[in-house]
């Protein structure tokens, strides 16, 4: 590939489309939260608890959604037979 081609081509790669400002923002945010965990370990423990609880809640919401969808699918399949 020539360098001239790379200037005119469009890409669907999301990494190439991201602005460098977002990388800087997230880098600073990660640095800040890392320092908070070092300075205050209770912050890190609370953070782990909050993220774990959020994951459990979201997984259960997804299970409820999936069970309703599967119930509708089962009704649709059994009604055609």
C-alpha cells in the first residue's frame, strides 16, 4: 500500500476513527482512579463491590428479558405444530 492511498481511503476501523482526545481523557481518568485506590484502599474495595453488584444486576435483567423472549418463541413454535 502506498502512502498516497492511505490519505484518500476511508476505514471502518473504530480505533482509527477515535479522536486522540478520548485516549487522553481515559488515560487521565485511569491514572486518577489508580491513585485513588493507592491513597484510599477503601475506595478500591467499594469500587469492586459496586462493579460486581452492577454486573449481577445487569445479568439478571438480561436473564429476565431472555426468558420472556424464549417463552414467546416457544409459544410461537408450539402454536404452528
